[in-house]
C-alpha cells in the first residue's frame, strides 16, 4: 500500500511522547542544531532528504474495496439508491462531526455555493468574508450574484479581524462567511456575537477544518451552516467532493434541494438550483477512509503541538495564533509568521530557498490576497452588479481593496507546511524539521548570498 497504517497503538505512543516531552520541559526552549555544515543551498550537506510523512491522498485496502464494490454494483449516482454510498456517507459523516444532518456535494466550493443559495442570498446582497482563502470561497458568493466583501485580517492568526467585520456591515449585508484557515478555528465567539447583534447568518467555511473544535463545539456547527471539502489534498479526500452540515432540518432540506438542481426530496422542482450532487464513487472513497480519519486527525494535532512546543521560544518563526477556547485544529497547513529581524534581515524568499534545500517543504502558501486578483474589476464591469449596486457603492467597494495585514501575510510573513500527509510523519522527522530551522538560523549570515 502507498500509505502506511496508522494504528491506535501508534497514536497512543505519539500522545505519550507529547506528554513526556511537556513534562520534562523539553518544549520550553528550541533545540539547537550542532551542525557546522554550511547551508545546503550554498553547497553544504542537507539536514534531510525525501518526502516527509506518507504519500497522499490516503489509500488502503478498504478504500480500494469500497470503490470496487461500487463499480460492480452499477449504482453510480446517488439518485439510484437511498442506501448508496453517498447517503450512507452523509449519515456517517454527520455522526462523526456531531451534526444532525449532512448533504454531500461535488466539492467544497459547491457546498459553500449551496449554502449561499439556500439562505436566499442573491443580487443586491453582501457577504463578508476573508481575502486569504481559496478562490472557491469567493466564487460561491459570486455564483449567486451577491457581493463578496473582503475585510482585513488579524496578522497573527491569519483569520478575519472581527473589528474589521463590524466596520463593513451595512443594510445590504446578509451573512458572514468566516474561513477557518489552515484548519484552525477563527474567532467565532466574536463573529457569532456580531452576527447576533446585526441579525446576520453565518456560513462557516470549514473546508480545511474537519474535526477541529472550539469552546466545546465542533467547527462547522457553530454558525447556521458549515461546509467541508474533500479535495485530494485535504485531510479527508476523494479527489473532489464536499459536504454541508447543520442541525436545522428545514435549512438542510433547502440545501438538499439546491444541490439537486432545484428538486426537493419528494421530486418536486421548486427552486433555482444547479446540479451539485456528489457521485457514488466519491462516496465510496470517503466511506473507505472515514473509519481512521479521526485517528489521523489526532496524530496531526499531537505532532502540530510538538512542533509548536519546539518553536515556542524561537522568535524567528512564530506559530499561528490560536484564539482562547481553541481545543484542536485540523492543520491542513502548519503555519508560522517569519520575522526577518531574527535572520539578519534576510527576506522570506531567501529563507524559503535555504530551508527547502535542507529538505523541508516550507512555502508561502497563498501568493496574493484575493483583493489583488482580476475578478474584482471583472464583476464591477458586469451589468448585474451595476444594476443592483449603486455607482457610489461600487466605487467604495473598489477603494476598500486596501488590506494591509493581508498583504503583510502574503508578501512577507507567511511560512507554512502542508499538513494532511506531512503531519503524520514520525517524531524523528519532525525533529529534523526543527534542526533544519535552527541550522538556517545559525547560518543566517549566509542568507544574503542566496
């Protein structure tokens, strides 16, 4: 198999190591590399080589058997059977997430779009969301011809700044769509308080955050609706695929109708809706891997916490800020803020080239905030937006695309490592990541040569 099995025995071992490390105080100060080698990018010996963690997406015999069974059954569309893989997955996913209801879709973007349409948000309406996300977040709002209002971020959490959210609420605002970026919870306590104060709906973009928890609640179940993605790089993956979860039966029935091209569960064609149905092969892949998904989530959390403990007192890289009440994250990416003052003023690009040569797959993640992409001018030129929004509002909208904290994150500070597979690595590999960071730091005087 291209993926190793992650047994409960391994999880217990991982958790125990985390406990022992913390008890011994080993996480209170960063490990210092004793290597006298020069930087690998300049001809020295690399700290490590090869992939970190198992290959991805996750594949084992259960996944293969599930797909083969579906192939042989001839039931390839969810409308062929009420007990097919998609409705069965919906039931199982709702149970493991903790929701009463779940509706599968063909992607996370489709899940978000389904929610916007099910809440009757459309032309003339506005939805406040993050500029630091996959474009699917924005696309889901644009598909209903609503206006995605982008507001600036907290520079340390990379999440929506609630103060900025409240500043941008007006009479046309209908919803807030927080993005749990990296799989770590946004400041939902403040966001929900703002939504309640202004009578707004909340759609959680939880596409990166399955199983994450915040203040005793599962991410995706704090707002009115929550959305997940099962794209190939995600922690639970089927190539594409998505899901909407929630506890409001009527609202989830509306979501079902929307994704079923406007036909309700009784087959009556009653509203506007695209065909966003998840297919049975996607359901089969998801069912095949769902049993061990929570255990892999726990391993990623233990490993992320281990890395954070090792970097706790290292000012050059500051791990992503967690809000009070954050119990766990899904760690689609393990993210840190780069501080060039602690690397002799070297730019982030120089650090990234150096650390990559040491065999550590760090990157800058999202290259541009979405406020700097051409879609903004595209929609401002469209007839429907000129019809439903005043020239004054569209002018204000264009001028609002000055988001300094987001620019700081994308252009200077963000350093991250993909987590779905990487954070399932052995603890010895994580130690090499820390060693590589400190090697680059010890040789920071060489970074100017890159």
